[in-house]
């Protein structure tokens, strides 16, 4: 199964993130079913626009995502991931590095 990678660099603008998520959503839908690797660069800041974009992306991509790994999640993001897993039943897991995340995604 193909793994789609999303990299949030720390200084990503609202418009750059919108375009990134649109492009990845198009790729995900074209593929059918994918694993998702999200990498968050340390030091990034969020806002209500970015949060809304991410929620919308998750909602639209959700039906196509088999497993989802997140690298670089800290604090409240880890709490949010646990909530997503509990509410949606999706297979979502946080990792400290990409190597471990990819190994987990490639299982099954």
C-alpha cells in the first residue's frame, strides 16, 4: 500500500498549507487507500485557519486512510491524536522518528 507523506515545515503559511493539503487529498483520492505519514517540524505555530484546514483534510481523507503515523507531535497534538483514535476508530500512532513510523506503516 502506498504511503503519502505530509511535511509541515515550521514556517508554513496558511496558503501554503491549504495548497499542500489540497494536493495530498487529490493524491490520496486517486490512489484509493493509503497509509499517511505526517511529519511536523519542531517550532511550528498553528492558528484557527490552519486548524480548520487540518480538520477538513482529516474529514475528507479519512475514508481513504488505512493507517496514519505522526512524527514530531508534542503535548496537545498527542492528546488530540488519542482523541481521534478513540472517536473515529482509526489506526493513528505518534512516533519519535520517521524510520519507526515507516516500519509501522509497512506492517500488515
